[in-house]
C-alpha cells in the first residue's frame, strides 16, 4: 500500500533574488540624471521614500520592473491553473507528469477553510461549514485520492505511459514549480489574489491561491520594504 500524504498548507521558498528599493530609484532617476542615476541612490532616505511613493501613486510602473525574484512553490494543481492566468512579467517551470512519477501528496482543507458559498456570482461570500460538512469533505476527498492514486499505480505497473496514466489524478494533487517575476508583476498578482483591508479595489480570491500570495508577499516585503509600504499606502494597486 502506497503511503499517501494529505496536506492543508502550501510552501513558498524564495530561492533567488535581485530585488531592492534601490533598483526602483536608479531606474526612475535615469530620466533626469542619465549616467549619474546609479550614484548615491540612498543619499537622502526621505527623498527616496518620497520618490517611490510618487511613482506608485501616479502609476509610473516601469521603474518597478528592474528586479527579479524566483520562488519555488509547492501547492495543489488547481492553484497553478489559476496562477498561470498571470502571464505578463512572469515565467514558470512546473514538474511534469510525463517525465516523472507523480508523488501521492494531496490537498485536504483544514478546519479553518470556509466551505459554504452564499449568494450569486459577484456578490457571494463564504461562511464557515458545519462539523459534519468538514468531516464529509475530509473523508470523501481522502477516499477519492486513494482510489485515484491506486489506479494510477496500477496503470504504471502494467506498463502504461506516465503521460496517459496521470489522467486519472485529480487537481488536488500537489505539484511544484519555479515562478519568476518582478515587483510590478507581483503587485498585480497580489492586488487580485489577496484580500486586504488597505485595498482600494476589493478582490475575492480562492483561499488556496491567497495562501501562496501571502507567503510571496512576506518575502518581497523584506526585500523591498519602501516599495511594499508604498504599495499598501496607495491602495494595493499595481502601478
């Protein structure tokens, strides 16, 4: 019997970065200082803070593109299908079920996940589920995952190609990918995929992709604290 793992979390690791507030400053100042724009970008901290806020407020977006962050993300496949709606300023490489045997790690929401949708599209809200509903979700998901993975293993053992056998696996299966972006593309992602009290434009993301977004934002905020603060100050709208 294959040992199947059930998870309710996601993992986001920052594996590589070239991203700092200074990247925004020199990119913006080249328009007025030319080749001198790279010199002393932090000579006046308050002025630097003000410039970044001005760029964010008035939506001068290109200076926020001269940086890079690469994340290694482990999450259910359905999260990645939503993720890849974000194409401008993003690069992705995901593990492939054609070339490797997929591991039996599946998503089961924990008790904090709101289960019940009320209202019509565009005006709906999610509310807490009952204990019985949570028990039903856990039991039926786990049973379904076990059956699907046993079927997958049966086909592989019979010599069926991985790219064919994987068809029986559900979108609750965990996958992993590298995702590379810049601060501007990440801000656009966060504006759509997280709920926040400071957001000028409300967003209603699925909770699981929001979990990924929250972890990415934590890494980014440490790298570019002035830019992150300006993003929050100006309604969490990407410039």
